[in-house]
C-alpha cells in the first residue's frame, strides 16, 4: 500500500509518519508513506498558494492550480493504478473503524489537507473521491486528521501488528467498545484484577471479556448496541444488566 499526503506542512507529516507503528511499518516496507508539499507546485515566484475568496469573507482560500498540479504529479507516479483521494473536511463522512477496514484494502490512497478557510471548490470537485471528517469540530488544517486516518489504516495491514488479535478485539472492530485491560501487580491500592483473568481458563476469560465489552459499551456508548451484531445470549445478558442498573438507580431515589 502507498499513502501520500498533499500538504503545506510536509515536515510535520514526515515527523509523525516516523513515529511508533507507522514508523516501523514504513521502515519494514509494509507501507510506502510520502508527504508532498503543495507549495512546490505554485506557479508564481513567491510560491503563493492562497488568495482572497470571491464574494468576500474572512480568511484566505487555497487556490485550485497548485493543488491540481500537485495531484497530477502524484498521479503520474501511480503507474496507472487507481487512487482514492480523501479530502479532510468538516463536510465529510465521519471516519470510523469500518471505513478504516475498507480503505486498508486499497493499494493507493492520497489524503488532501486543506488549510486557511479551505480549498477552491472547483479542484475538490475535480479530483476528490471521498470527503472525510474526524468529528463535528473545526481544526486549523487537515494534517493531524490525515495522520490519524493513515494510522488507523496502516495498523490493519497484514504484518504491521504482532498478532491478528491485536486489532480484531479492539474497540469498534465488532461494533462494541473493548473490554478493560489489567497487568501486574495483581492488587493495586486495594483493587484486585478480576480473578477469572488469573484462572488460566481461556473459555471463561473470553466470556468474561465479552461481557465486560458489552457492559462498557452500555455505560459509555449505548447507541452502539442498537447496531452491534449480538447473539441472543448476549442480547439477553445486556438487557438483564440494564434492568439491574435501572432497579438499583430507582432504589437510590
């Protein structure tokens, strides 16, 4: 897989790409990562990439020409392979684990980072295949979201994580939040690790973790339970738990 980021802050992207799992995947050749400076494609001596918006308004807007020429440069190196062009914008579809899994199957991904007040809409219409948001808030630029998107994709690639289970049991992989984790010591400030985790009984441990995942989701993101694929037994368990919590709350009134 190859991931290319179109940005005005190439050094920032490259620094983050060398960090942790992304850096190891890059060094081991499991993924190609590149940041391309849009400013290098400005066709004026001052390397200007922004201008005032037509119709007035606050701030500056990134011009279409440098963005398009940067895209053409990247496309020329793609050797005819198809590309998904993601534009980081508050207008976009909110990124989630399912989208990360979808994009992890692509060969060539380009992430376009806006800045200032955004990018001339004409070039967005021309080149972008997917508009993506990381949430209902506004950032100064698309660089941090771009790295977050890349990280969520890269960790799903074969060979990047040590064990397949490392991501298969993570939050959102099955529509639920993950279970809690514990390590040594077995007792910390009077709080004990759940005994079942010390039992060595893998079947009971798996059942405990699944139930803890259901409870954790119920407490923090209950809306996820509406679409999660649960067995009849799991649905019965979480309904009984919810009823118990409701009764306990009533008793406290």
